[in-house]
């Protein structure tokens, strides 16, 4: 539905050409298995108009990612959801290096590791998780949750909920989103799995069923003709008898579904 590239102030013009941008990103990497970008997928509120959805994504990406020095390439998609309604969402691809005009590729020689996860936060989370796994104590679970809340992904989730809810309120909608887990929200139900490609299978099933039925019918008809040709060469008289009997069977079967002819009504008053 929409595609756009956002970059820090003063970015060169080539950054806004998608092909050039990602070719330069790839040139800046030395390893063949290097990570080229980070993708963030964002579900958009259905209650917002398309223009408001795009403005919301643009504002969030600009203030939370581009302001830190990242180049962001985002696209807005709107496929059908499993309930038949729209499923608007955005894919945001974030560069992992700062722009550097002195570099041959236009990007810095080293990646910004803090954009992935601050080292002290990663260490804190690992230690808290290890301690909770050993003790299973509620106090250690609280410490783990507090450490997890400091991770970039959870900060971004919380901030997106704030941005989205502010946009919903500004548009007069009573709907709100909640980034927390069902358990944290006090909702006791099993989360549904992400269907992904499976959601399209139901639509394809009827088409495939019809096609397979036709294919089976053709295969059976071809097999019948092959058997008939074989029998024709061996015993033509027997084949003729079989075809006649087959015709009688078909007529008898069809007769079961024919409605009997109704006798004309007689007007006894005349």
C-alpha cells in the first residue's frame, strides 16, 4: 500500500534510492553470512484510516529509530485476515551501521552494537534468567521480568503501544492495544498460533478439491477406455455385451431419480 525510506538529516540522495541503498549495505559487509538489516514488523490498528496508519508508522520510525542514526525502509501491507477483515501491518527494515560520507560504501566500518542490545543489558538478562532457572523463586521471576523490560525489543513494543493508543485517542476511537503478554494482562486463554501461509490453505482447498476430482475422473475414464480397447482386441462380442449391460445399469440408476409423471387433474365441477 505504501513504501518509504527515512534517513537522518543530511543523508545523501542515494540513500533514498532503494536499489542503491541495499546494494551499498551489502557492499559494506565483509562476511558472506553477515546480517544486513534488522526487520521490525508492526501491526497497525484497523480503526485508523490508511493515511493515519502511514503517518503513525512514519512518526514512530522517525522518532524511535531514525533519530538514533538508523536508515529505515518501511512498507505498509494490507492482506485479508482470517476473519475476512483487513490486516494492516508494516515491515520496517533498519540498517545496522551509521552513515559515513568518508567511507567507500557510505556506511561506517563497524556496526552499532547498541542498536542490537546494550552489552550490560544482555548480561543482566542472562544472569537473571540463569538465577530464576535455578531457584524458580517469585522474587527472581520479578527480577527477570524487570531485566527483560530493559531489552530493546520490549522497549520498542511498549513505545509502539503508546504511539498507537495516542493515535487512536486523537482519532476518537475507544479501541486500545496492549503490548503485554496475556498472562500479564490477566487474560487466561491460550494464545493462537501465527498461521502465516496456512491461512491461505482454506481458500485454496475448494479449488484444489474440484481440480483433484476432475483429475480422478479423467484418470478413471482413461483407464476404462484402455481396458475397453484391450477387451475389444481379445473378445469384441464380450465387449459389446458389457457395454450393453453397462447402459442398462446407467438407465436403471437414472430412473430412480426421475419424478413420476403426474396424471392431469380433472375438474369435477364442470
